[in-house]
């Protein structure tokens, strides 16, 4: 049962959409509707809620971030989603971008390496009634082989390279959006797998994301549990 008033803070979302999204280059109606619908303030801790509709990223638990609304909308628009798409997200974080994707496409699979973030995101999906999101705790650089192929893959953390596993799990005509670069700054890349399985790469501009940590990312393959131990797979 949904026990949240989905109209709560709607005027702030309307202003966010007008000034931060339509005022820039977000034109896709389906994305605009998703950004109007999903209550972003429910994805941050109480002390951050007053800033939830600001034009900026915000801090979430364990030193991670929820991306700026414009970046979430831009990445979703860049994925060129269809309603029937199966989408993989790497880096669930607060769960906000998975929630946005879940209003646009049929099935969302999302992976987070921090157990505590995964737990909180799962609670939010339940509270808000978002039933088409499956969450897995693990190293997302390896993808989710059992559920592949994916028509779209979104990586919400910055890696040193494009993980081979994600390329392999991308469907023909599939789109992968990922920040690639060093730990300070990355290029937002869109990779499209063509009919002949060639890769078309486009650079969409500079961005700053927290690091993608994993066996095909930075610093090896640690999974962080709630007790804060590291498990090396
Ligand atoms: N999509 C998120 C949201 O809407 O709140 C923003 C995520 S934050 C910018 C990036 C997330 O990627 C962090 O939660 C981080 O723990 C996670 N992450 C980094 N490396 C990862 C990996 N290899 N597998 C899964 N998650 C990873």
C-alpha cells in the first residue's frame, strides 16, 4: 500500500522542471512527467529535504551523492528509452534515478555496492509503490548476467574505462551512458551497439561523479556491508 501523498511538494517540482529542465535542453515529455511525479525529497535524509529541489547534487549516506536533477533527466533523455525497455542501472545510491527510470521503462534492474544504501532505497521503492525495480547488492561493473541483455544501461558513478561486462550485456541497438575519466572529472559517454555489434561512442560533455569502484572500475572489488567490513570477492 502507498502511504505517501504523491502531490506533496508538487509546486516545487513544477518549478524545478520549468527552470532547471525545460529551461535547458530537456524536451522529452515522458522524462518531464517522471521528474514531476517522483518526490525527490523522499530520497534524502530529513536534514537535506529542504534542498531537495535545488539545482545541485546532495549528500546521501556513506559519503555518496544523489545527482543534480538536470543530470538525472539528461542521462535518462540520452538513453532514448522506450516503454518496453529493460534497463540496468549501476549505482542505486538513494534510489532516485532508478525511480525516475521506473516511470519510463518496463523493468529496472539496479545494483549498489553499499548495503546500507541498498536497504534504504528498497524501503523507499516499497513506500512509494514502485514495483518494477529489482535491486541487487554487488559490484555493478560486472553487470547482471542472468538478466541480460539490456536495451539501456546507465552508470551513475565515474569509471576509468567502459567495463567490458557492460558492453557484453548491452542488447543490439542498446545504449550505455557512463561517465569515463579520472576521479576528479569525467566525460559523459554514450555508447550504442549497432546492428553489426560495432560500438558508436559519443562524448556528451564534462561531468563530476563519485568513483565507480569495482573489478572493472577503480580500486578492486570491495562490497561494503552494513557493519562496514569489506568483502573482497
Ligand atoms: N543513482 C543515484 C541516485 O539517484 O541517488 C546516484 C548514485 S551516486 C552518484 C553513485 C553510486 O554508485 C553510489 O551510491 C556508489 O556507492 C555506487 N557505486 C560505485 N561503484 C559501484 C559499483 N561498482 N557497483 C555498484 N554501485 C557502485
